[in-house]
């Protein structure tokens, strides 16, 4: 196969992929960006490939199709709305805002209607531990708060940290709260903040 070039889309996805791992990924992200500045985008291309399920032979798995099929059923923007929303996103995040919005462009022409998501209350369930991370690059803390508000028995634990998903975090507070619940059935107090 010929030499590939790192384009803006691969750059965005490569950076986003390396941000998923939080602080442990920052050194790799820094090295990858430094290499790209020097003309070597291979590390960011590899990270982008991992995100989209691209194999070394140029074939793809079906993870992107699954991502769109699931995500687009939640709804999407109309084709004539996406540019305006991307401009608004650029105000909050000049680099990632527009590219993040355009990741959903497939949903603007998705051939199946959105499905109304039922409200799940979890009536009668034992405590349900919901964990939200303050520095999650993919899942905002407000989504964890909204889920905890929706569930009748939720116990929200907020992890003050970086990365996508928090458990295990190797933080005694968070990991201890989750393990205590899973092993000893002792739920954390609602609103617990770690560390």
C-alpha cells in the first residue's frame, strides 16, 4: 500500500482517541503531535485508524456502522441545520467543536426515523451507581447527572479526573466505592466526589 497522509479528519480523530485515556495518554498525545509538526503523522493516523476500526490492510470492521446505527436512532440534525450548529460549536471549542458536529453528518440523511427513548426509572431496583467524570472528552458530566436524576435509586459518584470512563481509575476513593458496592453491597453516598 502507498504512503498515507494525515488529513484534518484523521488528526481530529487521532487526538480525540488519545484523549480518551486521560492523563496516561497525554505523553503519547504530546509525542504524536510533535511528530506531526515535524511531518510524521503516523502515530496520529494509527490512533485515528483504531477509532474507526481500520485494519493495516485498509479494510474496516463494522464499528462505525454500528456507532451510526445506534446514534442516529437517537435523532440528528436536519441537513440545513448542521453548518449553523458547527459554527456555534466553534465558539465553545474552535478546534474540536465543528469536527465533532460533523461526525454526526451521517445522521442528517439517515434513512430511518429516530426512536423516542423511553424514560427508565428503575423503580424498585437496588441502588444503581452512576459514575461521571469531570474531564471526560466524550461523555459530559451533565449526562451522568441527568441519568442519575432519571433513576429512582441512583447514587451519583463524580470522579474529578480526565479520560473516558473512570473505573478502574486506580484512585482509592472511586475504586473503593465501586468495589465496596460490587463485593460487599455497600452503596456509596449519593453525590460522592472523588478524589
